């Protein structure tokens, strides 16, 4: 009886040890389909019907390469879900608004760190761009971002908490990017 108890104790210990190793191994394995991956031109349709083409990175970031919309107001999302993975939108790529020709207003989230050359090219009806930033260095607007647009009658709106110094720095940066309109602080 003593030897049977010993064998049973060893068997139980071995089972627990093997189970712990298996669980630890499984916990270290990344779940399939839930990890950010590098992808090009993934199409995502938003609830409002806008279609976005995005490029994603393994780091969990995304760049908008195309927005197809027939709406007058277009909002760039701060995050975008591709499959089961949510990516942070950080870049608006060249010609992103070429298929948003009816857009008169565009809202860009604080997550966007860069607006590339020719980003707004083709958005010929654009009148207002809302940059949801409070510091000028939060976003880089590349030279030629507004190429092909008559920006003199356009307005860029920024957070009312932006300091006067930051506002002036942003105005200079936008001027270098080819913007000739007004930059104002709003609520």
C-alpha cells in the first residue's frame, strides 16, 4: 500500500509539472491573427461608408494611403481595425484625399504625426482642415501637402489651448508646406 501511494504521488507530481510546462509554453506563444503585421493597401470600410486604404506596420501603426468618400465632412480615425488588430493612424500619405473630391471639411486626429507631399491633392472643394493638436511639433506637414489646391481661402483650425508661440511655429511650417490661408484656434 505504501509503494502504491508513492507511485500515485510521483504520477501526480509528474502530471502537475508537465501541465505547468505546457501552460507556460502556450502562454509564451503569440495568438494567431491578433498581432500587428506589415501590410500594403488593406481596404477598410467605415460605418459611415467611407473606404480607406491603409498600410500597416508590425509596430502597430498605420498610414492612410487613400480615402474614398462622397461626403462633405471626412474624419480621419485615430485608430483603425484591420482584421482583429487595431492600428494607430500616424501618417496621411501622398494623394490620400484624391478620391474625396466632395469633401469641404477634414478632421485629422492628434495621433497623426506626418502629412506627406500631395496628401490633399484632388480634394478641390476643401475649405477647412481641423488639426486636433495642441503643440506645433505634434505634426509634420511636408512641403507640397496642399499642392494643386487654392489654399488662400482655406482655414486650418487647431486646439484653443495651443500657445501663441506654438501657433506661430505651426503657421511658419504650414507656409513652407504651401498653405496660404488662415490658421485659427477654436474649441
